[in-house]
C-alpha cells in the first residue's frame, strides 16, 4: 500500500472513530444528549387525583389538581425507598423513606395535601412539600423543592423528560 493509501486509511479510521464517539451519548441519553423520555398515560386521571410511576432508580408523581392543570414531580429511589434531600434531591443522602408521597385518600388528593415521609417509626424531622413541590417548613434547615421535570402533553398522555440517571 502506498503512503497516500495509508494516509487515507488512517484519516478514514479517525473520522469513523469520531462519528462513533459523537453518537454514543445520543444512544445512551436520547436525542441531542438529553435524558430519556418516558410516556405516561393520563387518560383516566381525573381532576383531584394523582398517579405514581415507579421505575428502578426513580419515581414520578403525576398530579392533576384541576381539569387543565398537571404537575409532574421526580424523586430518586434506592432499594425501593425515596432518597430524601440533604439538602438536594441528588440521591446522595443516607436518609431513606419507604412511605413517601402526598396526603391521600386512595388516588384522591385532599385540599391542602402535602408530600411527606410517613414511615413508622416517625422520623425525628418531618419535612413537608406542597403539591407544587415547594418546601414548606419554617425550620432553619432549607431543603430543595422536589424536582419537576419538563413534560409535553399529548392528548391522553404526557412525555416526561427524565433527569439523567444518578451515579
């Protein structure tokens, strides 16, 4: 093979490696390197109700406080329990909660419902978040709001752009 042929083969190989390296993040996280998208059916979610979508490493709460309103909140899981913030919802806390969620009657959200940990025995500190995900305790400790991922509504479903998987 001539020098020109070797040079061409080397450049072609480098170009191929560059293309593969640039496509790998897209395959892992979806288009444009973004996090994956999850479709959630909301056809039977009436106003005043909510739905919980559990996955291996996280949980979504889809709340429908009114006919034309939706709230989507995301929390990390570890061994099936919600990883409470310390003070961020980044999954690094050692505080776990097996029974976390909004006040409820079945799938119904009562007025003034709040997210909290309801484990027994009751945790010494019981932080609360409103159904918009905002921290609502007046203690000296400030905790982050429950993350609200971006979503797109499409008729009877929503497409939720999930946060990137936690390490």
